[in-house]
């Protein structure tokens, strides 16, 4: 991302890019391929990187919680800012045709402490920078579903009423009412991130071996977000469950992960099953057909096992 970051230090413009936008909000009107990534963490950075590969002359702005990753973002060709005054000074209201909101609710607004309503406020801030011409994509979570007995869920299934779920559902409502697209993502992973990496590190898994999880590689999640942007008006106001479509048990995840060179020396974790889960199925199965048919997206990594096999 080109241009100055939160501290105002100028960055070199990568080859093939113009300096448009590097002077801040007054630099020029938005280009049709410009992108705002609100929440430029691991997933947001992947999406930004992939977007720049497709649109090398686009202005891509990434919003983070702090300036800790800003130098890395500049080297990628991403223009980093923190939310609020810093972003407002560099990005005009309604200045981006494409917006991805990938900030997790645990942190609230990037650059500010979590507080009641802060996540919704962050959504509204991101929406204020969207011109409504391209797409607005919100990466939510499939964890909002109530089902936990091994049944199948789709976009119409009942959701739970936990405090975390309430925050996500409020955000989803704002996004869809504003013409954006909501992606309820499965459990994200890459080789060193995800449930498998945590379990093999701590050596304990809370839950039964047969418990079912739905997974999605980070790269596939980023591609799904970009696909939703590309689909534009065809998916405005829509909701999609996004996963690889291969429900996998905790035991299968561990067994596959231990075949990767990175975990060759890891011992099999101990499974600790809560009394209320004894003898009961748990988890849920995602029906991802709508993402395939309407969003027109399919994962590169068809399953966790396939991904691990590619590492060997």
C-alpha cells in the first residue's frame, strides 16, 4: 500500500503504481478499483495482497488497531492508517468503491478499546467511506449458529443469543441493510494458525474426538471476500456461509496435522470431554451450497486433509 501511514512518513510508491492518493483525502477522486480494508490483520492483509495482484494501480488502504504493522503494510504497497482522525484525514467520506471489513469483534474499533456499541460504530465508520458503487463485504462467523448437536445449518438456521453473537448479528444487520454482503466464515487456518496449531501446542483439547468442525483456509477466505466484491450488485444484502464443505472431527484434524513436517514431533493431545457432552454428538455441519451457486466461489483447498497432504 503506497503513501504515508499514521505517523505521516512518506513511503516510496512501488513500481507500476502511481502516487494517486498518497497525499491524503485531497489527492484525487477514487479510482474504481480502490479498496479499503478495515481490519488489516492476517486475513485483511491477504485480501489486500491478492487485490493488488489483480489491480496493481489501485489505492489500497488498510486500517489497523495500532501502527505496529504499518511498515510491513507499506512494503506490501498498502497505505496504513488507524481508525478515526487518522483515517478521516487520509480518506474522504464516500471515497472507496470497494470495502472489506475484517476486524474481529474482540478488538472493537481498530485503535480503540472495546466498548458497548463500538463494533457497530466501526461498521458505520467503514460504511461512511463506501461510495456504494462496488461492494462492501463483512467477514462474520459461522459461530453464530445455535446448532451444536451435529446437525446441518444453512443461512436460514437459528442463531444463538450469546453476547458475542449479539455483537456480530448487529453488525450483520447494519451491513445488509446498507447494501453490503455478509460472509459467515468457517474456522480459519493455515499451517501455523488455527485450532490444530493451538491444540498441538497446549496438548489438551476440550471436547470429544467426534466433535465436528467446519474449516476454511485463510487464502480461500480472502478469495471469497474478493469474489463478493467482484459480484457487486448481484450479492448486495446477501448472506453466505463460507467453508470448504468438508466437516472434520477434532480427531481427524489432529491426525492430519501431525502428518505435516511442522508438527512431526508433536504428541497427540489429550481429549477432555465436559460431562454435559458425554455420549452426545456436538458441532454442526455447514451447508455451503449457496456460496457455490450464488456467490460463485469454490475453495482452492478442498479440505484440511488435502491442505496438509500438500505440505508433505
